[in-house]
C-alpha cells in the first residue's frame, strides 16, 4: 500500500488570501533551506519508489520469459 503525501493543505489555501512578503534575508534563507530540504526528501522518496517499481517489473518480466521458455521446450505432456 502506498502512502499519499499531501503537499498543500487545501483547506488553508485560498485564491483571495493575501501573500506574506518577507523582507528579512535571514528568515528568507532559512525558509528556502527548509524548503530545499523538504523537496530533496520528497524527491528521494519518489526515486526510491521508482526503483522499487523497476525491480518489480524486472522480476515480472523474468517470470514471463521463463514461462515462455518452458512452453517452447516442445516436451511431451
């Protein structure tokens, strides 16, 4: 079972909401660093899931190839 990740909480975000303007560069850098870390963690999770899917697909393909090779043996029965 896969875990769904909600990137934005829809109940707190609206189109009419004013956006906050941050002028403090130290605060801005901290927010950007935290955002980058979150994005890297999210991308790493995606990469891991894609790797797992690739392994599953390769295993299924190998099973299908083995099943085909058994059928091609022309053995009686």
